[in-house]
C-alpha cells in the first residue's frame, strides 16, 4: 500500500497561479506519454509516487492521452483508486478537451456539446466527481468563442471543475476569452502553452504579455522540447527514447546535425552552471516570475528526480541568457 513521503513538502516551490487563490508546484507532471495502453503500469505507478513524494501535487491529463485515446485517464484513475485516493485533497488534477476524441461532429474542437460530454467521460475514466482544472485544449476557428466559454461556465457551475483554463490560445483570443469569462465570474485562472528555450511562440503571439497583464497563470508544456533539451540525444538516438519508442510527435527528422551541435553547446552552458541540460532548460522557464509551473513528461522516475533539482537554481546572468538566445535563434 502506497504511503506518501512525510517530507513531500520540504523542497518543492509553490507558485501562485496568476492572481488566483490557487498555488501550483513549480514542476508538474504530464501524462501525455508513457501512460497509455502500451506503457508499463508498474512504471506509471512509480512515476506518480515519485512525483507526489517530492511535492509534485499537480497531474496534467487530457481526454485523448494514450494510446488509445482515454487510456492515460483510465490508468491514472486506477492508480488513484488503488493507491492515492486518500491524497485527493492534496492533488490538483487537470484534464482537457479540444482535439479529436471520437468520430462524428461532436467529438472534436470546441462546441458545448463536445466539452460537456467529454468531461463527463473523463470523470468516469478517472473515477472522479470533479477535476481541479478543466481546459479547452485549442482555439476553434469555427465555434463562437462565447459558446466555448459558456460551456466552461456551465462546467464550473455544475461542480465538475473548480477552475478553468485555455490551452494553445494566442494573446488576442486570450483577451476576448477573459472578457467573457470575467463578465460571468467564471474562475478562469491559467493558460497552458508550449514554451521552452527553443520555442518562443508565446513571446511572439502576445500570450505571455497578455497573461501577465490580465493576471492569469502560465503553465508551460514540453519545457524540455520532448527530450531534445536533455542529454538524451547528445550522442545518438537511444533505443528507449521517445523518438524510437513513439515517433508520432518527435521524429528523427527533427534531429539535424546542426540541432545536435546546438544542443551540445547548450549542454556546455548547463555544465558550467553545475546543472544537467534538463535542469537548466526547466530553470530557464522558471526564472520568469510570470511562469507558474512547467509540466514535464517522463519515461522513468529518475528523470522526475533530476528535473525537480531545476528549482534549486533559476537565476541566470545576462551573459548566460544571451549565449542561450544566440544558440536557440540558430535552430528555431
Ligand atoms: N496542452 C497541450 O496541447 C499539450 C501538448 C503537449 C504536452 N502537454 C502536456 O505537457 C506534458 C509534458 O510534455 P512533454 O512530455 O512533451 O514534456 P517534456 O518535458 O518536454 O519532454 C518529456 C520527455 O523528455 C525526456 N526527459 C524528461 N526528463 C528527462 C531527463 N531528466 N533526462 C533525460 N530525458 C528526460 C523523456 O523522454 P524519453 O521518453 O526519451 O525518456 C520525457 O518523456 C504532457 O504530458 C502534457 O501533460 C500539453
């Protein structure tokens, strides 16, 4: 029977999510990969326990995480039921809907019909009465924004989510969404976007600046660029790496020799700072007071332990930042 470590709150840093009352751990765990039908359940359990034992209270899911779609929620639900349910009130569990989930016109994008049905399914898969954060997963160019936001309002009013967030939105759409949700007193507190040393999209599309201005949190996904910003690919492609074991979202073709050279150069800066490249990459995100948390993925518990060390040193000199930018610009 799992019993959480007594020292679980000793090291983790908790950051306030924008201007809300909710604090999130600086490092959160995402279940996009390695929690599907093809994963090892014992390893999934160990990763959740390692995370929670070290202050990672936040577990991020989505309806479609697998493979197959829904499998990550089913496996996480099993872990909760069998081992972690007594810690439910110490946990922040999020899920999302917005990408393809089931056939036909009601299992994708941002209609009220899809979001409400999808969250009901997610709750059932995880065996929960409510999630802490429910996200709309991506902008929908066809559904009126009011309808999607009204669905988020309905979800909160029905008690199935405590807070709501939006993911993969840009600055102007975030502003419009905020106006609708605040008018209706919906607890919209967080943006979830990709942000890392190599991907600066949110600096360019206004999301980062607008979040700050509107008092919303930012939680960054793929902060390690799916493993590129680690020591994984410094000397070839390991057989147990994401490129080899999955290959759907991170492909060998994304690893040019120019990119490997740049990653080696970043690794050298990390070494000088006394960090692993993964630690430095996460620290780079967390240096910014407007970043609430980074959602890491992991294939083994040891990676989680390494990544948590990032919080020990999140300050960078101006020279280090410039050196990192100069390298990143070449391979963006
Ligand atoms: N909202 C959205 O649209 C969206 C999109 C994508 C992701 N997300 C969320 O963000 C989470 C994280 O995304 P991600 O998995 O791409 O994150 P990531 O942290 O950038 O990449 C995780 C991968 O990097 C490798 N890794 C992690 N720590 C390492 C270490 N210390 N040393 C060496 N390698 C290490 C592992 O790959 P190996 O398998 O090679 O070991 C791991 O699976 C997801 O689970 C999900 O919750 C959200």
